[in-house]
C-alpha cells in the first residue's frame, strides 16, 4: 500500500469520526475499522463514476450496517460525489444531506435506504437478482448491456437478524455469483462481545447455504482484501468475505471495546487516534496529498463509463434493434391500459384473487418488466404469470420468482429489485402474513418505490384456518403507513382498477387486499374506483337519509341493502371505498360530492378492525366491523355470526338514519 493510499484511508476514517464527534451522536467504531476494506472496494473494484451517480451500468454498493453511515458519507466526499465538508459537518442535523442512516433519493450516491439491520443484505440480493435477470434478457454474444456486481458491507448485527438468513439462503439457491458481501467482523455490539449472543460459525453457515466463504485475517491488509475481492469476482456462487477488523481502530483507550460502537470517541481520544495512525490534522482535514491521489482515482473511474459508452455507441451502430429493445425497457413506459377494453372486461362472480390472476396475465403480456412471485403460495395467491418461465439459477431469464417461505426477505428483496432498474416487482402472500412483511413495506414507502404487494385471504373469509390466519388489524396497520396505498376491491372490475392504480403508482408501494371467496360482479363498478371512493347506488335526496360505506367483500352487503332500505322508505347512498389513500388525494369538491358533510347518518361495514373508520362515520355514525378475532369455521358460517349480513346492515342503517333525524 502506497503512502498516498494509507493517508487516504486515514482521511476516510477520521472524516467519519470527526462528523460523529461534531454531532455528538453516531457510530465511529465501524468507519475506523472498516475504512481499509471500503477504500479497497471503491478504488480498486467498484465500477462507478462519481460524476454520474445514476450510470445504469455501475456496480451497486449497499451499506447494510447503516448505522455506520458516516463511513459512506466520508467515501462520497473523498470520491467526489458532491458531498461537501460542510455536509459532513452537518451530520445528523436537520435538513442535512448526511442523516443518521443513509436515505435513498436524499443523498447522491446512496443506493438504498437500508434502515434496520439485515434489510440491506436482502436489498443487495434484490439488486443481484435484477442484474441476473436483465442480463439474461438483454445481453447478446457481442455486447453486455448489463454486467455489474453488487457489493454489500455488513456487520455482526446484520447477520443476527432473521431476514439476513432468509435472504442468504435464497441467494445461494439462485447462485447469484455477482453478489459479494464484505463482513466487518469485529466481534462487538452495543452490549459487548458478540460471544454473549452470537457464536455462530458464519463462514460455515454461508457455505451450507451455497456461498463461497473467504477470510481476511487483518482488516488493515489492503492487498489481502484486494485479492479476496478479485477471487470472489471469479466465482460461480455468491461470496462472503469475512474481514477481521478492530472496532474503533486507532483509538488507544476504546479500540476493540463496545464503547467505540455507538458514541463519539471524545475529543482527546479522537486526537490520540489521529496521532497513532499518522494523520494528526485538525477536524475535517483532507490533505492535498489525499486530494491529488483521489483526483487520479476519480479520473480512472470516469474512464470506465466513457469506455462503456464508446462500446455502447459502436454496438448501437451495428445493432440498433437490440439497443432500442434495451432502451425501451429503461424508459419504463407503460401501455395505455385505461382505454384497453379487454383490461376492463370480466364475466361472472369471482374471488378477487382469481380476478387478480386474470388481470396479472393480461398485464404481463403487455408489460415485460413485471417480475415477481410469492412466498411459496402462488397456487393460492394466484400470482403465476403464464408463459413467462421461472427465475432460477438455470433460467435467469424467467420472470416468476419463487421466494420460498421468506416473507420478510421477499419484501426487502423486492425493494432492491425496484431500485435496480425499471422492473416492476410484485410479491404475494396471505394478508395475515403482511405482519412479517411490514418492516420492509415501511422502508419501501419511505423510499417511494413501486412495489406491488398482492395479499389474499383478506378477512374472516379465510374460514377454517381460524383466527391465526384471519386478518383483523392488518388493514388498519397498512393504512397507517405514510405513502403506502391500500386497495381492497369489491369485485373483478375494481380489481382491474386496483392493478391500474398499483402500476401507475410510481412513487410508493401498493397493497391489493383480495378475497378467497367469490364476489358478485356489480354492473356499476369499475373505473370509478380509480378515485378511491365513488357512488355505486345513489339516493334521490340531495342529502341521503344514510350513507353506506364499505370496501371489498362487504360492498356487496351494502349494495343489496340499498333496495330493501328504499322499499322501507329509507333513502340511502351506497359508496364503495376501495382505497382511502387514493380518495384522500382527490379535491375537496369531489370528496364532498361523494360524502357530503350534511349527511350525518353514516354506516361503515368492513370485516376487519373498525380502527380508522371514525374519520368517515363521524361522531353520529355506526360501524359494523371486527372488534375481536375470528374463529375456525367455514366462511359461510362466520360472516353471519359476526354480523356481516344484509339484514344486519339494514337494521344498523335504519338505526343510524333514525338517530340523525332532525
């Protein structure tokens, strides 16, 4: 290692530690220990161009150990991504480009919001899956449009999380050989030595999952790290490189101790560390020697893209059709489904999971970028694309992904897929298991990613599987996530609308909550659902005697109740509300036209927790819902038992109307 490289690594270390010290908050231990590995990767192996962070052909880097964010910010500054020293000085402060954990769309060069430990490993698996698939679809014998590696840096904490094991197992099964995981193995967590809770033979565990496992004994040995990465790049399997490091390296009284993990070193300790490592400079110093060295490195990185573009243009001149196919994919343009008559045409009474299968297969014939599957439930969730083949180690060109029974990893993997390219990932499972998916759903919403979550068996209609499998509070839970759209369609027509909403929701995830049981196809349903809520059956009065509201399977109940109420002299309006989130985006005039404020008599019906319906029924309204759990019995027995009948709707509607008579 040259003197310039040594000084650059020290600059990376101490720029990160200085940021933590100034903020009086953060994690200096990982940056001090892992800086040599990070520098070696970014300078010698990672194909990237700091002048164009969104270069599609770049390698991807994922900081799974996101608490070590100051390391990533230090790298982004040193490598010329436009992150200034002032940004570093604003670490963890309001409005800064250097938040406590890296955030996608916020800081140039940050590929993914990894958030809680372990999710980053799954995100990296998603990147690698997307790379393998798009390479198989678009590469030709003469030119590789897609040929990049995915690197992730993790720590002991990431590997303790269950999601990491789920993702690692799948990656090994899929033989994602362009996935390389650098493991910052320092043996320390917040509570002390990892030996108190984590004595796993990590490399043996990864080997058992179908990975290569390499060891670098000295985390400061750049040549050994360089050689290990080079070896990993020749593998036919994914590779973990365990790099033995010392947390807080250089700090005389804290290195190797838990005190170096999650708190500033202190001014004296930090100054002593700089003296120990021969970088005795004031805070936030990047020397001219380091700048000169990095100028040379950055020019070399810029040349990587220039070379790719030169070869790309030469290939385009000879093979314009192949290039157009790839560029059409990159454009992410969708077909005109709104005016596609076939997309909106259905017959018969179907479960909405079956309707969704029909829509999925109409869409997949028109949208080749659909890529997804289920957590071992495709026959039940109806999420298999016909004629699109299986994505596997042997057939990476296939589009149907078998995630296995790994709901948490599946959803985080989908986030990585959505970030990689204009692929449109979908995942699926039983609605009750959205509890296992929710942590990654939340990060999906935070990043604003188009991920489609197909969640079936959406109520007590699950039936005999009983209360453990009958979702109750899950609708309310998903509706509570900011920037997350939930659509619960009432029939096949609304299911088409749900898919349309999901496909066109390019700034956030969507969940489709679908039934196991058949639902009546309503003649008035359809594109009105694109507004989130709309009138199915209207009243004759300007202000209805009662407003009836429902989503999903319960819309049929209020629909049938309407005629009975009319015969009994109660003027009702029937409103289908498949998506609260979409409805709330409409203008005030439209919302007033559907739910006039003067109509105080209101009844909401939903076979789920009543939580949240208060915003629509108000103080004077009533709710027929599930205040408790269900039980094991056929669905036809459960709905009447819990009050989901036309008769009960009529009774409750009359009571609401009577109570609000002036």
